């Protein structure tokens, strides 16, 4: 899933929920 992508991407800035998941 995009979970990993978001983790290493700056997206985690506005999508902390994904990192939490």
C-alpha cells in the first residue's frame, strides 16, 4: 500500500493517520 511511500515521503506531514495505521 501507499503506507510505506507516505512514510518516506513528505506526505506524512499532512497524513499522520497513514503513518499511524
